[in-house]
C-alpha cells in the first residue's frame, strides 16, 4: 500500500523520475529503450530497479512517489550508471545478433539476456575484440541452461525396468499408508477468514500461519481421498473440484509418455505426466533438481495429500478451492456460498474481463445453447469455473513443490491465487479467440468458391 | 488540457473519468463511457482498463484502475503527474473525488489510436450495399503490433500481444514492403507512414525474439533502404492484397419458393450477436418473406454475407419471433452472397387481436454459442458508426489531410481500384 501522501507539488512519480533520468543519458541506449525513447518496461524491471536503484538496500526509493531529495538521489544513481548501461545496450544488441546467427528462438531475449548483459558490461565494459566469442558462449550457455533437465532425459530415466519396479513398489506402499479423513469443515471455515483479509493493504498473516501449522492443507487432502461430495454444501460441485475425473483420486501410475493436448486432471496424472509438465513449463530449469532426483521424489509426493509435500502449498489449495467455489465469471450475481473479499476482487476482475470481451466482440452465450458448438464448450467451462481454476492452481503449486519454493506468508499465497485467476481469464480469452478464428477459417471462401462445395 | 475526475469506487478501484461523464452513469458494468459495446474502444493495460468513446470528440481515456501500484508506471505519462498523484491518494483512502486538469502526451494519442485500431478490427461496419469496404485484417493487425510496441510503457508483462499480432498477421509483411517500394518518397505521406510501421514491426519482432522468412526479408529491406533509392514501379494494390470487391448480390437469384407472399420485411442486424466477418453490416442486411402454401405458412430469411465470410461450416441462425412470442431458430446456409434459410411459421394471433390481423414478425441473425442475447434497438448508434467509417474513408482517400490519421488499412480501403 502506498504510504500516506505528501503535498502534490513536491512529489514526483518514481516512474517519471526514472524516465527522465534515462532520457538524459542520451544516445546509445536504443536496444534497451522503446520506440519513444523511454526505457523498455523490462529494462526497468530487470535492470534499472534490481541492479541500479536496488530498493532493498534503499527502502526510501521503493515508493511510487518520491520527494525531491529522493528523486535527485535516484537520478544520480542512473546517471552514474550511464557508461555501464550503454555497454549493456551494446552487449544486448550483440547477443541478439548472435542468437539469430545460431538459430536460437526459444525464450524472450530480454528475459534471457538482460541481466547477463549488465554483468558483462560490469566485467568487460563495452564489447571489444573477442566479444563475439563471449557472446556465443553466453547464448549457448543460456540455451542449454536446463543442464539435461529435459523430457528426453525423463523418458530415458523411466525406461529402466528395475527403476520402474522400485517406483511401483514405493507407490503401492505409500498409497497403502495414507490416512484418510472425513471432515474438513474447520479448515474451510478458517480459509474463508483468510480470504476475507488477503486483499487488505496489510493482510493479516496469522490465520494463514495457523492453517499451515495445524495442517489444514493435509486435512483437506485426506478428506478428498475419501469424500466425493458434500463438502461444498451439496453433492455438486465434487469435493475435489475437478482435481480428478473420478469421485476420489486413484493411485497414480508411473507412465511412459505425455502430450500437452491430452493431459488428464491433475491427480489422475502419471508420474511421467506430472514431471513432464514441470520440465515443459519451467522457464528456469536450472533451478530444478536433476532428473533422477525429480523421479525419486515424485512417488512420495504423488501419494501425499493433494499430491504435494509442502504444507503451505497444500493450504494454498484449500484457499484456492474455497475461492474457486464462489467464482462467478458469468456475472450471474447468484449469491454464492459465503463470498469473501477475495471473491469480490476476483469476480470484479471477471466483470471487467466480460466488458472487455463484449467490447472486443468475443462473447460466449451466458445461457446453455445446444447449437453452440465450440463456444458452448467454453461457456460451459465458465459455468463450472472451479475446474479450470483448480487445474491451473495445482500445476503452479506442484511446480513450486518440485523446486522447493513454499509460500511463506499470506501475501505470497494471495499473489499465486490472484495470478491463477488472471491466467484462467487469459486462457479463456485465448480460447475464444482461437474458436472464432477456427470458425472464420473454414477453407472455402465466397470469393474462391462461388458454387457451394459438396462435402 | 482536459478536466478529469478522480475517485475511488466501492470496490476499491480508482476511476479517472474525463469531462462531463462522471461516475454517476450507473450500472455495475459501466466503465464511465456509456453506450453499446460497439461504441467503446477498450485497452487492457497494466493495472487498469482504458476506455474511449468511438463516437464524439477525442479526449483522454476513462481509466478504471484496479491495481494502483502497477498503473503508476504509466499514469503520469498518460494523464500527467497531478492525476497520477491523485490516483495514489484516492487509493490510499482520500475520501472524496478530485477534479483536476490532465495533460496529454504522445503516449495519450498513441494509446487512443491503438484503442481505436482494436475497435476497428472487430466492429468496422464493412458493407457491400452501403459501399463501406472491409479493412484488410493483416495490414491492420501489423499496424496494431507497431502501435502496441510504441505503447510498450502501458504494459508490464509480455501478454501485450505484440508477438501474437506479428505471428498472426505476418502475411502482410511482403505486400506492405512492395507497396512501400512502389511509392515515391514524399514527406508526411503514405510512404513515411509505411516505413514507420515497418520499422516498428521489425523492432518489435527483434525485441521479443521473433524470426522467420518474412521478418528476415523485412530486416534486409529496411537495412538496404538506408543506402539505396527505391526502385519505383507502379503496383496494383488490389492484386497485392487480394481484395474481395467482387461481391455480386444475388438479388432475385433465390430458387423460386412458390406459394403466395403474405408478408415481407426487414429484420434487425444486431452486430453484437455474431462475430465479425460473417454478416454484412448494412442495416437492411436481414430480410424475410412469409409465404402461404395452402394451409402451411413458411418464412424465408436472407442475410447478406460479409464479403469475406467463409462459405461453409458456420452455424449462423436466424431468430424469428411472431407476435412477441418465444424465439424460434432457423439455420442459415450460404447461398451465393447470402446466408439463407427457411422454416415453418406458426401464425398464432396476438392476444386480443383478431385472427385476420397482420402478424408482427421480428427476425434477427445470430451465431449460437456467441450470442449474448437480444438487446435494445441500436439502429441510431449503428448509423452513427457507419457515418464515422465513411468520414474516415473520405479522409483516408486524401492522404494529405491530417484529420483522422488514417490507418494503412483505411488508406488501402479508400484507394481507387487502379494502379497506385
């Protein structure tokens, strides 16, 4: 939350201070700047703030508005980095050129190279003789940063019959030793309290911490193992909110392959499919454990409550589930069960999204329509919004579990819950766009085919 | 300089409204710009929605700021620092709204243009009978990519769509290059406009790491241009972009249906009920004829197709209501330049009227699954949009006028069918 305000005339937006100081540096920064001369959004986010301004060391520069002395200090920091930034810009141009020459296309060059370019500029200054060699090494290095953490390696690893036998035994033992439970009411009640506070400027983390400490995530996971319904006030929606296509989850299999298009519900996925998703989607694969270790840990995790080892991540599932049952993407306004501040925030976002989609002529019918085809399927997903939400949430949390990245406080948990809501919305938008494009892309157009074609 | 109003809403979001349209216009979906969906330009930016009215005088956008911290990145650049501070204060709990003066900047104008371009890509009222040509989608798409790149400060992640726009519309790169090469260099003319767009597309592609044959040709053409004069050769624009002007209305070509005509009329062409590119935007694109075949009553519906509508595979439907009764759907299939369908008609008399009274028949066209449902009669607004399109095309036909700042796609649409 922004701090209390000072008089208007004195304060200046930090973004403006950065913009002005940047432009004052003059020419030589084109590759880090937008067409109008402002620094690229990514330049500010990945270079200027974390590497030059460093608000962690200078908390007074972390605010959105700065008083004149702070503004002046920030401008000086940028001015003093002018030489290094110009060198960074030249390294970036060189790296992009090298990348093209080497035929590397994966990833966004800004994300991949910005920080490295700043390091190179710090170490070598501007690129000189021998810089091409360095650039090639960096591009190669970053292209292979996965360090063998690939789907291919996973396939090889899981091809070993001895290993498969061992994993199978582990899965059987771990699945047998589960301790199911039947009542999660206490966890869900507390989840509602947490959701009521998580959008506040100073979220109260204590209820969240209590849930983690008591093990409410584990409790909910144990209930999902045995109870098909009745958790959310009726037989529908199911207790697991679509985390499995079955009434209750079944023992995971090991699996030998996967395809993005046909992935089953999260808790129905094989070990292979679970790890496949992690390897496919992780932008920083070098942070993952090596493939044999990934494989060794997954049987235990897959038989843990909710398929996750870390309790804070399991609590995030409970919070997400409690949030998901009250989502109202179609704006029906039905008074959902105990909507909280978090629901109001996310449903408000859906309402804005709906108005964008109407203005962009990308609607789906709010009422069921048997003739609706692909669009009706998308509308149907909006009528059961929890399934898409839980699916995405689980994948994100599983990725964190694998990387050993828990959610230490309510603010970080809410960032994930809110981010998933946003992703679900963006998914919907992309799917509507694709469905409409498919409709208008039927092969024969009027101009080409004046006569109706027979099928 | 324009006056704006900054106030916090009940949901915690902060709204910046321009001019006389302030927060009291109403409903939960209202963005501070009243009017139907097709009269609003909407831009999704970091932490906020920006909305402009399509009709009426240009001005600063209405902003619905839902994440004040993210929005601080651009608020000062779009509205000036005073408004940025007022939004900050409103979010921090400043109780009452404030009225203050907003500045304008290059970013304000470019953002408005981007918003309008997105609107045009979805709602441009292309119509054969109205003489409003369609806008070439790939040309418009690439110019939107260029504008998005120019407005890069507005977004804080990579879902601003530049990469998608370039990928989807890269087919226009080569024709645009040929068009550019065919034009004599002249200051502030279309050649400059083309070069600006092409350079921005090239830079945007470079920024996000896109590559491919079209983009490589674009890069080398732009590199060459710095050193060489262009080889000017006339070019046929309609051939370059494969324009579809050959829309021959199949008036009277329908198979004779027989029977006795008992009524005929025009239906409602509600643009909101189907996606762009299927139905001609003319007000009278929907027509119907009711016939008597002995005791049976049938209705035939014809809907003029959009010039680039797909020939098959689209389940468009007509919706028929008789005397205010429940809606009844008739599937439409493509026949020449119309979507056509025929169905039985239940002519029950309206309550309180004699059986002999002329039936009241209402016909609409919609895409099932897309249709948000029938709405109020918006004929006046549709006509205003057609007027706007005609005005812009007239401006675009004279590249010297700087009035509307036409898009390349508009210049192309307004160009006469001859060698350029």
